[in-house]
């Protein structure tokens, strides 16, 4: 399969990566000679943009700090058959890029995840990050029923239809979690490919903060669970509320049956209120589940407007009334309809 027939956009988010971005761009250029390499300078205070320009990348700027903001901007601005996302810290094996893209096209798949395999004899994957990643992988499988080996990997390949159906609401490092859950909710065909992973360049610092970003990712997982599984989430809250209400109220009922009087009126009111609240929460879950079905259908129809990735097909925007494109004088191709 000749991937040279595809238009490939390699997206490299960078914040203060002057020590490594040049290597990443050169390695990508060697692995994917026909790809357009976009380095998104995310409010860097060093020479990241200058170094990227010197090695031939197309440099764009996103001033809102956070990887999620970069991905949202890149996915909105760029049209391509295939998208490759890789961090600019030179920790991923850029030589594996053709394998990710060939896997994507041969499926055809819409999402190929590069699962990190530590290639350093000293161990380049920090213990805290590794433990957190494994915990989040298990949580994702438990909450969403989708097995995943490395949900926090920043090395991925996407089809055009995946990118243009992805809302990109996250601002920072939660973007990988959002990508993974979007794949699970949309039930797109996807695959995993092992890729090499090594330590950062000496003098370069990781932007990922273990505890702060870990709690952000956990919070996003819980919010997405409530948002995407409302019947289960509300059902659990409903059962909990009713059980607590029964636990508090049954002794009051037992006293009433024995004496004919309600001696603990506040307790009785609290118990009955908790039971009523539990019933209402369950009813709200049913309503939200109906809303979810409509959202799922809308997402699916948006996704189906585009062709599957195929080495024999060039990107073509779907026919529609009005068309819009990002402000870019150098792009002649019309953007997709919104």
C-alpha cells in the first residue's frame, strides 16, 4: 500500500521544546517524506519556533496554553486524508509513523494508538506516570467498556472523518483522555501499535505534572462518565439515596407500628425526602439518556459524512450548501461544511 498517495498532516504540539523539536521534525521528514509537518508553538518563551522553521516545518502559533487548545486549533485548521499527532519532546520513535499510517489505512481504521514500549535500559517512563496510566486504563475499561493499553499516549494517527467529528473540549493534557473516550463512545474501528519510547533530552523538562494533571484527568473521566452514561450514573446515585433513606426511615416506621406515634419527625422527613430524591434522580437519568441518544445519532451522522481512509482516495469535502474554511491565504482547498 502506497501511503505517498495520501495527504498526511503531522501535528507536533510544542511548548519550550527548542532542544528536541529539530530532531523530531527531521526524523518525521525522513520517515514521511511527503507529509506536511505542522509545528504548533504553544506560547513558547524559547527558540522553539525558530528551530522548527530552520528544519523546514510549517510553524503555527496557539497562544492559549495547553495541549488541548493546540489540538483543537490544529484539527479545525488543517484538512488532510490522514493526521498524525506526536509530541515535540523527542520521546516517541518517529520512525514508527509509517507503520501507524499503514495500519490506519489498511483496516481501514479511524484511530490508531501508538502504545509506548520503553526502549531505554534505565527506564525512561517515570514510575508515577506509569502507575497512573495503568490505573486510568483500568478505569476506562470499567467505566466505558473499552479496553485500552496506553490511553495517555500522545502518539496517534487519525482518519479525516475522526478528526472532523471530534469536538476537542479539553484544554490541557486531558486531551488524550478525551480522544480515547470519543473513540469508545463513537465505537470507531481502531487499533493499537507498539512504538518505542525513550527519555527526554538532557536539560529538557516534562510539562506533565503527575498529581495536578492526574487529578484533572480523573475529573474528566468522571465527568465524561456522567455525561455519556447518565442512566448508570443517575441510577447509582438513585439507589444510594434510596438505601440511605430506607436505612434512616425503617426504624421510624418500626416505632410507628409499635407505638402508633412518630416520635422522630425530623428523621422521618429526612428519610422520605431522600427516597423521593432518589426516585427523581432516576427519572432525570431516563430523560438524560434520551438526550444522549440524540447526541449519539448526531455524532454518528457527522462522522458518516466523510469517507473511510483509503490510499486510493483523496480528501473531498462533503457536498452541502455553505462552506467555510480557516483564514489561510495559502490553502486553495475549500473547508468542510460545519
